[in-house]
C-alpha cells in the first residue's frame, strides 16, 4: 500500500474535527470524562495531521516525539510561533506534560 500524505492529512484533520465536536458536546453535558478523552484524541489526531505532511505517523497515542522531529521541517516563523508559551515552557515540555497528564489522569 502506497502512502498518500494528502489523504492521511485529510483523514487526521477530519478525525480531529469530529473529536473536537464530541469534546464540546460532552463539556456542555458536563460529562468531564468524555470531554477529556475526546479532547486528547483531538490533540493526538491534529498532531498526526502535521506529522503526516512529512512521514507516516506511528500508532502511538503519544506523537510528541514525532511532532518535535517534524517541526524542524517547518518554516522558521512557524517554529517560533509553536515554541512560544505564556508560561515560558518549551514546546517539548508542553507536549510531554499534555500526554503524560492524559495517560496518568493528572
């Protein structure tokens, strides 16, 4: 099977959009567990859409390592935007915290 980056990106964006909608609906119902689960899947698939621009995303639920690698291929101004944080944390730390917190329930 041949990898089609455009198809993979579209697929991941569609998944991320659906999970975002589910998260918003769950939050309105005050179903916090479902809102958090759908939010995490939205973030995961959005990250995998970016990764798919450069290579086949892994099956991992934590694409932070891959995302950090492909970010090096982005235009410098986009890398600067992604690396900024109001709290001063690096993108690396923010990604790892996001995935560690979702896995540990913190």
